[in-house]
C-alpha cells in the first residue's frame, strides 16, 4: 500500500505523537477523545496508519509510533514550527493566526515547494547577518504601511546589505 499521508491521516499521526508525549501508553479511544472524532473513524484511520507502516498497533492494544512514523512527525513538526515562527516573528502575525495559516499553507503546497520554502526560511534563520536589513525594512513597512524612502530608490546598495 502507498505510504502517502492524507491531511486526515497526518492529523491522527500527530495526535498520536502528542498523546505519547503525555502518556506512556495510548489506545484508539484516547486518540478519538483527543481529536473529538468518532471511535469507528478513528479505528479505521489507525488501521490505515498501521498498514502504511507509521504505527504499531494490534486490535484493542496500545499504539506506538514506528521509526518511520517518528521521522515523519519530526519533519512535519519542524516544517510547521519553521513556517509559524516566520509568520509570527518576521511578518508579526498573531501566534494563533500564524499557527492556523501555517497549517493551511502546508496542505496547499506540493512537497517540493514546501521543502524549498522551509529550506529558505532555515537559511534566513541561520544566516550570519542575524537579521538582514531588508527584513527590518519589511517589518517597518508592515507596521506603518509605508515603504521606506531608501527602499523606494534602492538598487541593492542601501538597505539590502549589498
């Protein structure tokens, strides 16, 4: 069976991870309660996650993540946090709106584009410039609604760090 995760299955996988961070062992009912979903739909999703190799599970038993499931969760959480932090810290978007919009964005982009975006944001975060001048200028523009005069006439030599 194909190992691709739908948005719905990904929510279940992330919920399982969150629950396992809170409790030593979890069952289907815990996941259903956590997500406020029905038991039958949750059991069906759990079965699919097991078939795809993301979780270990036997009927009426405990649920654990496989190594593959753990890898997927780490990547998904990292991407989500990277985009959320960009929205919040750079674009000055309220954290709840940043979280919501990051999730929407993650599910509307192809894996390649999403990966490139996260790589770019990682680069910007790790850049030795700490915060490039154009980001500061962008923040000012977002706060005031006005483009800095230096930026209006910029040819890459004044505020862009060239």
